[in-house]
């Protein structure tokens, strides 16, 4: 079944004129890489300047985040439910250096899991490990360096936090996505995710680890999980959000980049990952977390070929809030199981997330000009009908 993804989604049609103008301004602005680079360096220091927070909130924050609190996101989640789209509340803190900050993040995610328990259209919770464990520790674990006593204690506490979150999700009958981050901390993240899958995925797919298919070793990792682990393998498949940082760090430190050499290689690798997953369905359950129309169409074709129902519980799609609503809404309208990640949190905490979204939109002109095209198409439509 082919779907026409070129329709203007209702989320764009429902924007007020001023919201539409702001979104157009935003997507035009993020095409300038130098502006993103400048923002990346300057913004964390500029938040105290009068008006900066207001401006950010009105533009990039409002577009890519559901709000500052879980309560703020309720309206968005209800609206998605009306369009048969599931939601995933994503507390977007990822720079938790101190134990207090890590505990705070754990409490916030726990709250989001309890909230999910009361909502029919929130099947997943999610956690970013750098919100509940310090980066230097993750790096040390990843390098397999010996930990001193206090680091061993911090590692134990981090695993307890993660276990409490996965356990709470399981109790509420929800699933848990564990996000992946940079390659130099991912071995520690993967190790923790595998521990949680071993505990919670004996009978059902509860804990989902994430594989980044821009990584040259991703297919081998996927195959190793399928071939060797004695539990259910649950996966979120992404291309990966840090390719520029990865290449820059590798060049700076003089080691070969772990990232595939170009976009085409990444696209092929991702699509091959989808094929491997669908061939192993049953042991594997997976979510294609992507805004790439080609990959979405490819998965729809695979589902048909392998006789997987479109509304299957073990194959799903997901996109980020504020991105490619045309894909999300059309998939939902055609009966597919699709969800939206809804990031939320205090403006300052969400900055790294917002900068990544801006970088992504600056980097992928073809894909993102589609986003801009839809916004401009809506503007034209309003002009014609004088809305
Ligand atoms: C629901 C959801 C959850 C996500 N969770 C995570 C997560 O846990 N961890 C994470 O890292 N990311 C995550 N992402 C982000 C994701 O990895 C991508 O950054 C983003 O989705 C864009 O990729 P795409 O598949 O949508 O397709 P496209 O827009 O077609 O592809 C863009 C991607 O291609 C790759 N790419 C582009 N140019 C090059 C190049 N020259 N060389 C090599 N690669 C290139 C990059 O990965 C880039 O992000 C998530 C995305 C979604 C939708």
C-alpha cells in the first residue's frame, strides 16, 4: 500500500497565523549553519540576557518541545490521541553532573511513567542515560578502565535508578526506550540496556535499546544481539544524531571515525537493519524512529511482504515532536502504529536537545526543505482562501 505523504498535516493547519509565520521563520533560519554554530556556543551563556529566553521560548522551544512541565504536554498528547497518534513523554535533561540532578531526573521520569499509566495513547516511556549518570563515569566504564570505590558506588546507584524506571514501566504495562548517545559513552549505555533487557524481556518486549545505524558496526551489533541473547530483543532503530560531533572528535583525536562515510551508506545500512529485524520478528520487536520517507516506505513494503499487520504491536514507527507531522499523521490515518516523542523540561535543560534539532535541520536540506515546503504550502493555501 502506498501512502501520499504530501498532504498538509492537521497540526500545521491548526496553527494560528502568527504560529505559522514563526515556524516558517524558524525553518528558514536553521538553514544557516553558521547561525547554528553561533547559537551552540553562545546560547548557554546568553540565557540571562533580557529577552533571549522569551525569544527562544516563542520560536525553537515551542516548535520542538511540548512544554516545560508534564502538565504542559497534556494538551499536545490529547490532540495526538484525537488523530490516533501515540505519544512518548521525553523529559529532556541530559547534562546531569551531580547526584542531586540525577535523582531529580529519575523523579521526573518516574512521574512521566505514572502519567503514562493513566493515558491510553502513551505506550512508551523513555530515558536518556546522561540524565541519570555522569558522563565521565559512562566514559570510564566504556573504556573498561578500573573504577575506584566511589565510582563503583555511583555506577551501582545509576543502575538502581535505571532499574527503578524500567521496573515502574513494566508495572504500568508500558515499554521503556533507552536512548543512545555518543560512541565514547555508548558501550556503557548498551551494557546497562542489555542488563535491563535480560531482566525485563524474558517473556515480553519491555525494554528497548537503541541502535544507531550511522555506526559502521551497527549491523554486527544487531546480529550479535539476535544470535546470542536468551531474551526478547526490543529495539529502537535510528540513524544517529551526533555524526558531526563523532567525525570532529575522531579527526581531532586522530582515530578512525566510527561513522559510515556518507549518507547513502547510512541509508542502506538503516534499511538493511529494518530487513534483519523483520526477518527475526517474534524474538525481535522494533520501532523505526525516523523521518526518512524512503525508509518508512521500505518498512511498509517489508511488512506487507512478511504479512505483518499494519497495526501490529511489535512493529511501530516514531517521529519527533515538531518534525515531519505529515508522515506521522498519514501513517496513523492508514492504521499504522505510530508515536511522537514529546520532549519537555525547563528551557535551560532542553538546550542541547534544541541545538541538535537545529543542527539536524541545517544539515539535511532536502529532507527539511520538505518541512518548510509544507509550511509554505499552508501559507499559500491561507492566502488563496483568505483564512
Ligand atoms: C523517535 C525518535 C527517537 C530518536 N532517538 C534517538 C536516540 O536515542 N539516539 C540518537 O542518536 N538519535 C535518536 N534520534 C535521532 C535520529 O538518530 C536522527 O538524528 C534523526 O531522526 C534524523 O534521521 P532520520 O532517520 O530521520 O533520516 P534523515 O533525515 O534522512 O537522515 C539524517 C541522518 O542521516 C545521517 N547522516 C546525514 N548526513 C550524513 C553524512 N554525511 N554521513 C553520515 N551520516 C549522515 C545522520 O544520522 C543524520 O541524523 C531519534 C529520532 C526519532 C525520530
